[in-house]
């Protein structure tokens, strides 16, 4: 099958995928699209939203329609790394046997990741970056595809442990989940208070997702688009040759090279799901806010003047 035919097939399947997810999830189209872009790009997502916005249901629904295993880990202050990775136990034969933890799945929902201490947060780092886990000197490869979706509550900050910038940088996207519109909330209430149960069809499977990820990697990108993406990231760094005026005033730290890589990968996926064979500058801009939102650190002046990260990113365009 040629890449052109494959892209056309994936466009159709992507539309089917969104229709299946819409049977359960009302609205949140942009959020769902960005989560899917991240999965097909091989990235991870940090989802920021208040409780009750169906984050768990959304991820569970996406996992089912993709035909992938899904596990949810509730992060709490007393959670230990072994609770995530697994541990060795002494079996009946007096030999150590490794019991796998919940991290061994295709899709992981790390619920309220900032409620657990840094030692436990760090247990995810190797899995997210290397797609592997090391326990008691033994190396275990994780099944592909592998995707971590972590959630944070923006309201309650007492008793939380903010993610360090190095860990935030491991996430391809940071997505803000908003309240539904009035009509959407009416539809949610109707759906969730009736006895109707929607039946989901499986559109993909694990091998199919991996093939899609490989197609994204093979998608060509024009040099001018790559240069635009790198220049966009350079503009976010104070005291760089390309620094934007707004960044010079309001930014403490800008985005690193991983942001440039993620920007191009996400732009490729955005182009493919729209039926294009190569990304352009509009595709880069379409994913830039989600890629940069958690990588640009504002200074005290931005906080004092009420300048948002989104305003700073849009100024880079």
C-alpha cells in the first residue's frame, strides 16, 4: 500500500474514531483531537482541568475505540514507586518473581500526578522517555504503543508537589480542559441519567496504531516548515537572537529543543488527519499552543500584569 493510499485510509478511520468517541463524550472535540494527535505522534499529554469533566471516561473511551489496554493510577501522597512499576516477591519455590505494576499497559491515566512526591513522579520518567522499566537491576520493555495521560487539578494546590520542568518537558502537549457549553451540559445530563448504554466499535488495534505512528515518522516536511518551527521555539527564549519583544518582557525561561521536535511531529500528524501529505506552517501553528503552554515559564512581571502564556505564544506567530 502506498503512503498516499494509507493516508487516505487513516483520514477515514480517524473520522470514524471521532464519531465513536462522540457516542460517549459530548463536545470537547479539540481536546479529543489533540489527545489523538499525541497518541499517533508517540507523545504524552498533561491534561489540566477541574474535577467532574469526564477525564477518566474520555481516556477509557479513547482506549476502547483504539483497541488498547488501559489502566488508571490514582496518585496520592503515600503512593510508592513500586506501586506503579511493580515489585519482586518471594514465590513458593523460594525464588524472586517480578509482579508487574499498572504501568505495564498501552495507555496509562496518571490521575492527579502532582499529588504524589517527586520520588514517585520520577518513576514515570524512564517509562515515558525510554518505553522501558528497570526494577532491581532488571530491564523490562513496555508494550507498544505506550501513552501516558496525566491530569492535574488547577484549583487545589495545598498538599501538592508541582512537576519539575524536566518532567513537564516529557509531555508533548499540555491541554486545558474547559467547562462544557450550556447545550453540551444539557446533553451530558440527559445521557448520564438515563438507562441507555452506547456500544463502542473498535476502529484500530495496537499494531494498527504503531503502523500509523510509523507513517507519521515517514511523512516528509519541507525545510522552510522545519526552520519556521525552530525559529518559533527560538523566539520563546529570552536573550536569544530571535527573541520576540513580548518574551523579553514577560518570560523567565523559554522552550528547549524537545519542543521543536514535538512541534514538527505533532504538525505532521495534524496534517495527515486533515488529508494532507506534508505539513505546512498552519499545521505548526495549530499545535503550537498545546506544545508550548507548559514549556514557557512566565516572570513576575507577566503575573503582575495578568499576561497569559497563551497570549505570549500567539505573539510568537
